[in-house]
C-alpha cells in the first residue's frame, strides 16, 4: 500500500467538475467567486483556489487577512476579497498584497482612508449590507421599510459619506442570505428585495453604481437565479456538498472532494465482556476482534461519534466502540474476518460499493456538513489527487 496513516484525500478533478457545474448554472453575465476561507473549508486553500480559477472562477473570497496573504504568496494574482475585519493598522498589508477589504460601518472606512492616504495609495473595498443576516454590515433604517420613500435615508447618508472619502475605491457592494438554503424562500426573497431597494435609492440619491453587486451564495446559485447579479459566491458547493437537503439537487450534480482515510494499526481478539477505552463505556457482547485506528479527535473527528459512528473496512461498516481518544479510535471488526494490519479504513468517503457521506456524519452529530470538513485539523496531511 502506497499511503499509510490518517490522511485527507482531496480530489481536485471533483473540485474542477463542481466549479464547471456551478459556472454552467450561473448567469453568464455574472462572475463567479470561489470561497476558500478556512483553508478551503479544510480542503487546502491554495490548491482549491488554483483549480477553481482554472475552471471558471474569476475571484476568491477569504475570511481573514492572513488567508489572503497565503494565496498571494503562492503566486495567485486574481482578485481576493476579505469578508471579515482587518485592523486599519494593517492597511499597508492590504495594499502590498493587493487585497480587497469589506467595510461595514463609516468609521472603519474613514480609518482605512486615512491609512491609505498616508501611504499614498488607494484601497479597494466592498460595502457589506446587513439585509437580515444580523452579523456584519450597514443595517438599513428599517428592514421592513424597503418600499417607503425614506426607508433608507440613514444608511444612504452613511454610504454617501464613504463615497466622498479619498483613497478608497468602492469596487463592490454585497449582502448575505440567512435562509437561502430553505425550501421556503420568503426570507431570502425579502432580503433580496431590501438589498435591491437600497441599491435603487442609493443610485437615485448619489448616482453611485458599484461595479460588482453580489448576493448569491451556494444555495442561491442553485435555487435563485434572479439573485446572481454581477457576481455569485460559491462556498460549500465548490467542495461537492449541498447547502442543505432543501435545495433542488436536480439542478446540479456535485461530487464530494474530500475523503478521510486511515489504516488499521493494531488488531486484538477479545472475550465477551471486554471493555474498550476510557470509562469502559463499551463492553463486548460476544468474543470479537478490535481494530485500533491512528485517528482521533485531535484530527478533527468528533468525540461525539463514540460508540455511535461507523467506518468502512473491506467495504463493510465497522462500528466505533468505546470513547474516541485524542489519537486513536477502536472499531469492532469481528464480523469482518478479512481485516488485517494496514488494511485501509475510510472515515468518510467510498470504499468498494459502500460509502459513508459527510452528510450522514453531520446528521448523526446534529450539525451541518460545513463543520465536518472544515474542522479536520492541520496535522492530517492533505493528499491532492488529479
């Protein structure tokens, strides 16, 4: 066997397929941003970014300054937008690495303008509008006053003050949907109405038109084509996972990009009544065989799967028994007599005709597929396959 030990296998051909599929269903007039924050949702930011840009993406999105710097230092020269906060004292880094910064309130814009001015340069920014997500961004006077003449008077006043600032170039303006992945789109459509109404009134009041207007996340790319505007932002879908079970999966065929694999480190025959792992919470109901796997919660495999989850061995499901440890997991392979030392184990992914999906694990844990892949820790080597 060529590869032994716990690893994340990243299928870049699957990522390329997904970006082409997303490009296929996106309005041809809209640019496509690949969101590669959090190390590409755990998949490897640089490699995923390169693949996305080669297959239809025109820009990248990250959460933090250092993520953008990492992409630049890898040789990527396409537009990179930082969604999160960057301290104004780091404006020089934003400029040196040609990174675009999100701004969500006037005082922050003023600080960036002052810092950029001292450096004799102009900083590119996108304005973030909170149309109902409740996190970051300019909050309209009333989210329920989109059709009232003065429903956006205060937010327009704030944005107007930013438009007048020197040393800033407002390249874009965007919002983010809270419920686009729900079958019922009432909330998302309401947010889009608020956003569009603001853009209209802002244009009427200031004659300002941002070159890039964007709102659509993965769910909206799939289900809400009218929201594609000038750019869409593909996140979880790029990695072959659907935003939820409520989006129309018939519109796009995605391929999971990540599989987590390991190998059997140790095998032992144990008698009925034998206890396994901390707390002796699991006891063998019959004579069986315990396989020990060099993987644990320090690799990002949740301890909450103790005696609840499964892994694939020889194409069959082997139950996790006892508490998951920091570095080790035990499986009951008593019904898989062909299991042997170094045998491949699949934590999620496919093996022969069997599979364990990220979504299955997320459902067991009562969470979302985003969390499963993005919390695989850095000590798990990423093996990139093409």
